[in-house]
């Protein structure tokens, strides 16, 4: 059970001074108590919170900060010295809770053409809207944000251009310029297409005789990561080469535990 801490006279005097002018959460932090305990104590003492009237200056600052600069309600509450609930209630009474800007036909057509190809943040900047508004409108229009598939004729064109002498970077700029941002590594996409059709073979560094000797000598003693740093190869390449050479690690003999 949690022991209830009694209210001292100093805490009661502070509560009388602060209650009504500051929100309950701040008073609870000052007194190091929960908001519920502060509310109950205020009810027992007969304290009432007075409502702070809204002046024209407060209204203008709230509207400017909210709709012109896009400031959050928390920051507006701090600047005006009010609670978040009072600001939300005032906006609700003024019918300004959800200021929705209607989408024009041009914006909808642009969204249909760009969504799924260009990043959502870039679309939002171009249209002067938030990314959340762009996503909600796209879901209403049932637009998908999947990675666009490369068709078979496009793949064959990529293979022809590579065989004619174009580099992978030039192929990316020629064929994948419109979907380049949707892929993290578009050059790897091109390489996979070329490997699939047999037009490109990944370059593999051959093992020298000296490297093979070092691997045979130190494979049983050293760890795979240590060998990779020594030979400047990947751990996967070392395991594959060791398997081809028939090398195996020594198994450590552990003590067997007998259970009665």
C-alpha cells in the first residue's frame, strides 16, 4: 500500500495562491503531488478556479500563431499562459478546429501523377500542404505508394543499351530517372536485371596462392572476422573458400554434465 502524505500548512497556502491562476498539472509539479490529489484538496478547501477572459490581443495572437505560422497548441498555451483545453475549446467555439482547404482539380491531377513516384514530402512542399494531408487525400483517391514495377520491354531496352556500350550510371539516368527516388540503390536494380539476362557478371577477386596458404595455416586458430580483416575479404567469402578447400574448425571438447 502507498502511504498517503499529509498536507502541510505551507502546501495549503501555496495551493490557495496558485489554484485558479495556474493549471493543475503545474501546481502538481511544484508541490510534487498528483493532479488528482491537488483537485481533491482544492474541493475540500472550497477553492474554485476562475475563468480567464479572452482579450482581443490573446485571440489575435492565437489565430496568428496557429494558422499563419502553424505553431502547436502546446506552445500557444505556454505563450498565452493558458491550458491546452481552453485553447481547444476556444477554437471549437469559433469553428476553427479543422481548417480544411479544398483540393482543386489541378492539385488532384498532380497528386495522381506524382504519388508513388515522387516523395510525399516533396509533393507536400510543392502543393503547400502537410504530408499528412497528402496521405489522407491519396487514401481517399485509393492511390498506392508501392515501388513501380519495371516492365519486360524496359528491361530488354536496359540490356541492349548495356551491350551497346552505355555505363550503368547512364542507364539509370536514361531509363530510371522518373523512379530513381523510390529505390535506395537504382544501380543495383540495373545490375540485377543484367545478371538475370546474362549480360553482366559481378567482378570477383581471385584467390592468390599466398592467401590460400594463410587460410590453410590460420583457419583453425583464428576467427572468421580476424581472417577477413587480415586477408581484406568478407567473412562469407572466407567461409565459402574454406568449404571448397575442405577446411574445418577444431571442435572444443566440453565436459558432459551427468544428470541423476
